[in-house]
């Protein structure tokens, strides 16, 4: 089994590797568009997988799906390995494909209740006042044991708050109609982006990310092509996954290898416009999730995309080339180069703008936990296919997945709601609800409708069409005769 993650080779032939035991010390992969970040990410994911470490990565462009297929023996990867005098054999990794929308992978579903008010407020882009109203809705639902599964459930909870606003204000604090209306509008906007697909049953178990097959870690790839159209949904969803890992995994301390490595591609979306409490939560997660045996690698264009408090927690740094066309770009290049531990043999400032595709400045943690001096490195090519696999290959792998039976079937809304309520009540030690065994069938509603059938009317006598008039005249004559007689 591998005890180090081989990253690349220097010009003088030295291998640069990250000790496997330090894979949970987090890392950063940066570089301008087209400099090789995605291939580097694939290389790292393959190395962790071969070492028996499960991996999660967001496949933003679809390119990472090639990790599930063997590379081309006559392709660019083979030629690059030959130029680096590195042994190279086409290989593939066990992969599991996921998709919030359930189209290009197994669906991932959770509940509004599990997401919580803080992450949901970030997803809905609420201000502080609106967040307070949302927090009251969650607290009220918890007190009344009314668990929220979908966005529709949340919408009805907000409607109830508005209807009984006076009682809610007395018990929980002031709420305004404008805040509730703003939350409702943002819910509609989230649904328009497809966010409602995230909520439902069966609920996703984050432990299903931590699997191995034949001694290799399964590479879990989230299809994020469509998800990138909703950046807040994408960023908040990945943060929720990281939060779930933190909640579910026990303390592990120092391990021989990580339990899971989490690659956060397009990481700038997580931090852009994030409120201070959310940034503090991210920093806390990154700092503490290490003790759970989880490593987090942020992948973005420049180190400035990541807050300094988070950068301080990162051990491994892989910096691909940056472009400096403006004064601000030049300042960023200097800051990125100066952040490395100096190496007299490497001019980081000059190298960072002149490196070719697939080259990078690399600093890893040594066995004693100290960052190594910066090295200019040619990244080893991945053994899998560079570029996406076909849709037929993807579908075949999804159909063969061990988790397909668990997650692929979508429950009807009534069945999903019952399953969710039963699980929530069981988690809280509440008695189970005795659901009726009778199923609601089409047409059953008719028994609750009032009878609107009109009373039977007297059928008009057929025959003489003037019979009605004759009867009226007869009555009039009788009335006259009666009056004369009187």
C-alpha cells in the first residue's frame, strides 16, 4: 500500500510526495484557468484512492469522470510520464456518481430540518432580520414537533406564523410580514434553480461516501455542471456535506491515513459574499474536521479567494501559473510567491508567471509536520482517462452501483413524509405515530362531498301545447264565478 501521495518530480529528478498520514492536514490547489488544476486534482484523487482512502470531489466541468476509465497508452499522459522517466500504467479507480437533480448520478436528498436555519439562510441569501424570522420558524416547528422535510413544509410553516402572528410574537419575538414575504420570494427563486430537488426521501447518509472496493477508496464525484448555475446552492450544499461529516464521524486523532479526502472545487463560491458568522463556521469546521480524519483541499484560482483564517489551517500548497496583466495581478503574484517557505534554489516570483501547463510550485508537510521549502515541480500525469467518459459509460456505472437500490427510487410525497416523521420522532425518543393502513385511492374524496342531486321534478304533461294556458284561464273563470256568487 502507498504510504505517500506522489505529486511530481523536480528538474533534478527528485520526487515530491505528501506523507499519507498527513493527508488530513488540508491543502490548497490554485492557478489560472488552463494551467492544469483539474489534472492535478485527478492525480491527487487517484493517489488517495490507490492508498485506500475514499475521495469526494465536485466535478464542475465533467472532466473528472475520466478517473473511472483507464488512460490511453498512446495519449499525452503516457508521453508525459515517459518524459519524466516515471513508470506509468493505465488504470482506473472505483467511482460513484452523484447528482442533486438525479439525472447524471444518484440523487442526494436531505430535509429542511437537517440543513438548519443558518445554512438555509445562506442558500436563500437572507439578511440578518430575515434570518431571525427563519430561525423562529425552525424553533416553533421544533417546539410543536412539526418537522420540516421540503420547501413546501417550510412555506406552510411561514404561512402559519403569519396567520397567528400575534401569538408567535408574544412567545418568540417580533416577526414582520415583509420578512416572511422576502423569505417566500427567495424560496421561489431557489425552486426555480432546482433547489427543491435537494429535499426529500430517502435521506442521504454521509457514511456512504466512506467506502472501499478491492482495497481502493471509492471516488465520489458530484456532477456540478448544472449546479454551477446556482452558485449559492452549490457552495451551501458542499458546506452542508462537510458539516454532516463533522457530525457523523467520531474523533480519530492521528491516523495512518485519512478516512476521507474532500476536494472543494471552485472554492471562491463558498467565501464570496459570505456573512461573518458563516465564515466563522467554515473556519471552525476546517480546524476541527482534521481530528475526525477528514482532509479538505480547496481548489480555486488564487490564494486570495480563501480567507486568511482558513489559509492558516492548510498544510499542502500546489500553485500553478498565474497571469499578471495589471498592477493588482502583480501584487497577487508576489503575495502568492512569498507565502511559500523560501528555497534558495527556486525564484518563486519569477517561476509563478513563467511555468508551463502541468508545472507548479509545491510545498508539502514533512514527516515532522513542518512545511517543506518550495519546489518547482512537474506534476505526474494521472493513470486514468483525461477528459470525461461517455454518457453510456456513466449510465452503466450508475446502474452497477451498490447504492443504486438505496437511493435511486423516489418515494411518493405521502410515503416520504411518513418515513421522515417516523425517523425524526425515533431520533428524539417520541412515540411512533400509528398511521392508518388504508391507502387513499382516486375518487375517495367523493364520500366527503355534499349531495347536490336536485329533487325529482314533475314531468310536464305531453299532448296539448296550450294545456298550461287553458288551466290558467279555467282558474280565472272559477275565481270570477266565486266572486259573483258571494
